């Protein structure tokens, strides 16, 4: 059985690399969006804080698959509509890019909630101390709030990363040949579905193990710098 | 933070502009779900292969058109067609009245029969009647299969939809479904050939269920494209090239009448 699927290994590893790559690129973007939105929720401007609350509630409530479909097919429709009067034909956006955008937007809302909750439990004294020594609001955020946030939120964010790894399998539905899609293709091409899905499971576990190890090292590093 | 966000947005916009160059009008974008051996599958090197892939290449060569093949999953293939991500579905799809209302189709490429796959040791003395009241697996979203199962087993038939034939056959092995309904070519080639399965009865070719055979599908209003591809198909079928491909992939000549 293994001999039949073995020749597909390099094709397969490309899929695994894409799964890891999708999350590795989307996750930092999601964190940036999350931080920005978390700060926006406590903004003195009502419009900004309402917009942030709307963003969080919309994307936390929507199923990932719908966001991926809307970003991919929706952007193609919009691009075509915009390009038609100009007399040019566009091929639509790249599915990998669409998946990255969709995952970043969606997980940005989850990250925002994690940051927002941690911000709410910070003792006021930290910011007051910053103000007392003459730091500006933005410097307090950069030097005090963000480092503390990253430190306390790491365990929750590590969890979020693992969820993203698995949710990224939905990108296969718009034609991204990541690990799930390559596994489906190989299963259909070799007629050895059981072996194929077992190997895919091992690959997913290996990727999670790598992610878990990186998180562990990061937490240990943060602990030392305390 | 705003700076970072706006520069990310800018980078994304540039990315979109780069990744979607205006393509030459004459390249035909064809989507095909290459996860169904021997119709369409992927070789170990990642290249697409199979009956449908070879047939498309033969037709494109015949009409001297530039064709771009991409591997699109079945679940999203009609959405991809409607939104213009692809111009033609290269997976051969059954022509049904419902589909023809919404889409344009090529000429009939081949006709298939419908059958019920059961385990080799199953009791088939009563034929299809023996499956009444039992759970039947089929491919999810394939309306003609659902109509056929309901037609022969009754409106209240217990139908379980699967994404792929493999998933359904795994459940057949596990005893969760009594039979897997699909087309005779796929069942014969992929499963009966292993010696572990058989058909519950002779496959049905009744046009009421199998429709007008299988064809390639296009968006409504693709008359020009349909005409061009049909001309190529006629030539490829008349020259015997299609039969050659049928023998190569299915060990049988295809019913093109």
C-alpha cells in the first residue's frame, strides 16, 4: 500500500508546506488586525469603537467557509465588474491570496477578543506609571501594553494558531492545493484512501508539534526576560 | 498601527494587481476535478492525467485553441464557472433538464449507466428490490443520482451523500451503508476490478434517469465557445481518438450514440 502512495510524497509535502505557510503568513496579519481592533474598541471616538465592535461581532459569528467563499468569488465578481468598463479582462484573484486574506480577517476578530479581554484585566497602575514619567499614549502602548499583552496572551494565541492550521483545510474548497486537497487528490488518484488519510493525519500532527514546540520556546524565552 | 495596516492593504492590492494579469482573450480556462481515477487524476509528479484531461487536450489541439487547465474541487466547480474563474467545466457532467436550464452544455461525450455497488458476499437474489429501506450512499450534490435512487427505491429512500466515491466505499466496507450508487464506468473500473465488490443488478441506461449522457458545461450564453469545442469533439470522436482513450482508461469503447 505504502509503495503506491510513496511516489506522491514530494507532491504531498508541497501541500503540507502550503498548509503551514498559509497559517504562518495569515497568523501575524491576524495578530496585527487583532491588536488594532482591540485598541479601537477602547478608542474615545464612538465611531471607531462601534466599527471595531461591529467587526468583531460580524467575523466571529460568520462561518470560515463563507468568508473564504465571499473573499474569493466575491473579489472575482467585483474585479470583473470594475475591469469591464475599462475594456480589460482580469483572471480573478489567486486562491492562495484569497485564503490568506480570508483567514487573516476572520482570525483577526478572534485575536481582537483575546487582546481586548487581557487589556481589561491590566492594572491601571501600569499606564498611570507611564503617564507619570511623561510617556505619550502611543509610547505607553508600544513600550508597556503591547509587550505585556503578547506575554499574557501567548497561550491563548498558541491555541488560536492550531485552530487556524486546521481551519485552513477549508481553503481546499476554492482550489488551494494544501494538505487536505493534495490528500484528497492522491486518495482519488491511487485508490488507497485509508493510507492517504492516515499519512495526512500524521502530517497534521507533525505540523502541530512544530507549532507547539515554537510556542513552548517562545514562552520559555518570555519567562526568562521577566 | 494604522500605518502598518494601510501598508498591508497596499501590499495586498499590489499583490492582486500582479497576480491577475489581463489574459489573452483566446485562452480557454478549464476547471477539472482531478481526484477521480481514471477520469481525471494526478500523477506522482503533480501533473494532471486521465481520460478527461487527454480528451480536452486532444480537442484543444484539434481546434488549435490555447487551453488552461486547473484543478478545481467538485464542490466549488459550478460557483467557479458562474463567477468566471473558469470558462468550462472539463469534468464530464450528466446532462439533466435542471442543469441545462441554468447552463450551456457541449454535445454528448459518452453515456453511462447507473448501478448499485455492494460487497461481494451480499445477497443480490432480489436485485435492486432487496435494497429497499436500507441506507444507500451516493455522491453528494449529484441530482441525477438522487432522482434515480428515489425512482427505484421510493421517495423515502435513506440516501447518504459523500464527497468522494472513496469515502462512500469506506463506509460500505464498514457496513454503514448497504450499497453505493454511482455510474457503471467508475464502479467497474475502480471497485469491481478489485474483486471485492459487485453490482446488485445490471446497470440502468434508462434516459429518464441517466439523461442525455455526459458533457462539458459552460455559463449560459457561451454559444461561440460551445460551437468551437463541439466542432473539435466531433472530429476527435469521428477520428477514433476518443475510442482509443476509452480503451486506454476504461478498457471499453464508450457509448457515444
